[in-house]
C-alpha cells in the first residue's frame, strides 16, 4: 500500500468507528439509560459545588491548577483510550471525547478543592494528593469498573490508575508553583 491508499484506509476505518460509536451510544448510553444521567450529573454537580466553595480571591491560581490537571488527564486518557488500555463504554455523548466527565470535571474539580483546602490551611498537600489519588483510583475507579463505566485492558489496573492520578496531581502542582513564581518574579515588576 502506498501513502495515499494507507491514509484512505485509515479514513474509512475512522468513519466506520464513528458510526459504530454512534450506534452503540444510541442503543446503550442515550437519554433512556442511567449512564447518561449519571454522566450528566457528574458534570454539573461538581461544577455547582466548585462554584459555591471556590475561593474567589485565588480564582486564577486554583483554576490554573484545575485546568492543568484537566489538560494532563484528558491527554493521558486520550492516549490510553486510543491504545485500548482504558475504555469508557458509556459517555455523555458519542460526539464528546472519551472519559469526558471524569477527566474534564470530576478529577480536576476534586483536586482543585484539595489544592484550595491544603494551601488555605497549611496542610501537607502531598499527603492529601496521595490519599485522594488512592480514593479516586480505587474508590471511583473501582466503582466505574463495577458498573461498566470503565474497562481496563492490556494489563492496566487500578494501581496504575492511582499512579497516574498521583503523577498528574504532582505535575499540576509543580506547574502551578512555577507560574506563581514567575508572577512574583522581580523582573516582572520592573516592566
């Protein structure tokens, strides 16, 4: 196969996959299923909680942390899903990325609130990240496996999910601290 033929084949397979995803969603994940309503609530409920309890004085710092966790987990989830290590059979819509509610809302909002709590009260943020990563991976991840919201393949397991949660929360913390440092850099005040 030459380059053009191979690309055409990839395009055709992607079209078939898109149609299959749509058909699966319409048959097993649409408005008539509890999966849809659970996914919908797992988007709106955390955002509502965040709106109520977010420290407005530190809005950009906490939001930057949350955005960073969102970007890191969404990209990680996309890579793991495309390689079939993780699959989210029931999503809010077949048009949205896989794992949309978890990587876009639940994980970032939860860790934003932990970040806010620990930094406001001078708590050891790393211990909280470790503890909550365990709760998130083994608790929420275990629940998701049990009810069919998540599938793991190719040796992927909850412990790896725990490690990914931990690495992402630590990396987002590091990026946030870096940007705070840049914001308070003396050279920025001179300009």
